[in-house]
């Protein structure tokens, strides 16, 4: 039985807010450099709970993100901050 990608304990976050914001900065590595933190910290924003934040940007990082976006010229719109629930569809039957 093949294992589906993203089905492990870290996969399948509930929301896509973090992924949208991370993409605006050019990826996890680039954003980690801008914020001065580990890239693993940024990856965890996209992990399912309890190992990550379920796809949401932590509130403690929002002000830092705004400051970095202003400094680096990255446009983050209000649409980027709106969390959208990810629909993974129905599980495949065996």
C-alpha cells in the first residue's frame, strides 16, 4: 500500500495562510534569513497541529513580517492574510 505524500504526522495543515505568505517572500529559506530564524521554524508554520501551527502564521511573527515586507519591498495584501481551509477531498479507498 503506497503512502500518500503529506499524510504523515507533519502533513496536511488545516489552512493555507502560511503557505501564501511564505511564497510572497520567495520560500522558507529566504523568509528565515529575513526574520533571522531557523528555516525549520518557518516550515513548522505549515505543519499540522500539534507539531506545527496548522497552516497559520503565528501572531508573534505578524509584526516582524510586516516590518520585513516593508524593508524588502514585498507586497502582502489583505487577501494573503485570510486563511482558507484546505480541502483534501475524500480519502482514497483501498
